[in-house]
């Protein structure tokens, strides 16, 4: 069994944290600009200006030709459509919900991935993972509880406009997490024959195309400062995607996966400092439970991977 050198492991963790921070900063920039421009236009800028970053990286490492080549254009198109839907729903949610709450609800995506992988790919969910998924769903419900109460007619409910605001944002964010999980299940299928960089590149290209289709429905000519922030958003998103892809070259996926949850700390700090958004008790408690469930799933997958490797090595005939 191979081991990862500590210095390479540190690089992998550092790159993963840079990617997580980049995506949270991107979300903050979108939150600051989304009310000034339609969501389809925001998705367009986010996607378009990520493309040159990815093409430049592929050219730098000498993989431009291989990175552009694909054997599954329809698969990329389907993944792009679902992923663009997830992105658009999340961007709308950012205008309706506090940044820490949107980040906490994003943690439902890995839970949905386990469920969809069982339904669509036939993966078995054993008792341990089933318990962790249930635990994660409980955490998501806790985060959602104030919004669900609004639907039930609690103070500040529909009559107070919350159903059209925070509650709608929570519903859309759950739709985003489900669509993102569906896209990730498709990615699992794509990476069997495609390079990760190819998958990322074609997602940016397809989401640029799909978002451009919304132009007839009310795009606006934004102010220069909004354009600048949207371009920066796209560049940061592309850089974050590259950091994420590169992190897996230096460290095993199971090792760096838990660092995804650092996003709640970044989102809380940015939300408090720039938007005056203090996370509620429901957000803190629910996010903690979902994070614990996610880490349990990651730990279990890592253990199963080691057990499978050890079993395979034990059954190999001597040389």
C-alpha cells in the first residue's frame, strides 16, 4: 500500500483550503452583485471568465489538446444542464438567505449523493452509511426549521413576506443541493473515461451556453463596478476549480475531503464582517450535525477502501 509524503500531503490540504476559500469568496461577490443583475447574467459571467483560466492552465501543463478532446459530449451537456441549474438556484438563494446558512445547506449535497448513487448507480448503502445519511438529514432539517415554521404560519410567515423571501431561498437552496448531487453522480460516470480537467472545462463551456439563453429575458447593462466584480467572480471560480483539481494530485481524496467543511468558518467570517449576518443557533447546531455525518461517511469510505486494498493484496499470488 502506497503512502503520501507529508510535504505533498500539506500541499494537497493547502490547495483544497484555497479552493474552499475561493468558492466562498465567489459566493460573497455574487451576493453583493446578484440584486443588480439577473441570475442568468451572473451565471454567464461566472462561467465565461473561468474558461480562460482553465485553458491557460491546460496549455501551461502541456495538456491543452488532451483536455479539449472528449468522447462523451452528450454526457457533458447533461452534466452542464443539471450543474447550471444547481448554480442558478444557489445564486438566487444567496440574495435571499445569509451566506452562512446557504453554506450550511450546501452540505446536504454529499448526503443526496449517497442516496442518488444508490438509486442511479446501484451502490449499496449499508447500515453505517444509512445511519450517517439519516443523521445528516436531521441536521439539514434543523437548519431549515425556522423556514419550515414560516410555511406553517408561524410569526413572520407568508403574510409577513418570509415565504417569498427566506423560506423561498431555503427551498431553492435545497433544490440546488439536489441538482448538484445529481451533477456529481454524472461526474462519477464521466471521469471513468474523461480527464477531470476536461470535465471542469466542458462544464464552464456548457454553463456559459445555457446561461446565454436567458439573455432575451431581461439582461441589463450593469454599472462598471458590478462588471468588475462579476469578472473577478469568474476568475476566482476558475482558480478555485483548478486548486480543487490540483489538490487531488497531492493527497488522497478521502484525506482532504473533510476540509470542505472549513467553508462554514470562512462563510461565517465574511458574512459577519461584510454583510452583518450572524448565524442563528439553528444554523450552527444543524451544520455541526451535518458536518459530523459527512465526516463519518468519509471515514467509513476510507476504511472500506483500505479493507478492499488489503483484501486484494492478500489474495494476489506471490510473484
